[in-house]
């Protein structure tokens, strides 16, 4: 059901090596003045240690936002992922709040970037 929702309503950007997907991100785009929402950002486990794929996905997102004006992007990340939280804060993301992830005892942070177009 989730895959069908993504296929029907989300933009999916991916990094490939041949026919293998190394990482992908899925976003629900909403034009200005609304915010868009990033519902997924994942990199294959064997590529997580070097940040090359994550950086490439960020570049793809940056190019996407240049062509699709939106007020900003909201996303959830695990609070326990301190390195990623620190990265987004340094890049200018704000923490809007925190809550338990659905069906989990893991705390997630809702974060947001505001775009100046």
C-alpha cells in the first residue's frame, strides 16, 4: 500500500550503479506557499559509511527544488541519529518538534528547511 502511494503521489529520486539502486529519496511536492514533505531518504547499508551517495542525493534534491518552487521542506529523522541531526542544523534546518515514530518506541524529530525563492 505504501509503495502504491509513493508511486501515485511522490517524486522519487535515485542514485544508480548500473541497474542497482544505491540510494533514493521520495518527496511529496507542494507548490508555494505550501511546504513539501520528504517521506524517505535511504542509502544501501554498504554505502552509508562514505557519504558519497547521501551527498549525491542531496545534490539531486537541490536541483529538484530549483525547478519546483516550494515554501520549504519538512521531514522526520531519528533523534538518535545525532550526526544527521547536527548536519541538518548546520545547514539551517529548524527542529519543529518530536514524537514517537508510528508503531515504534523510536523518537523522531520533525525538521524543516525554509526556502528563499
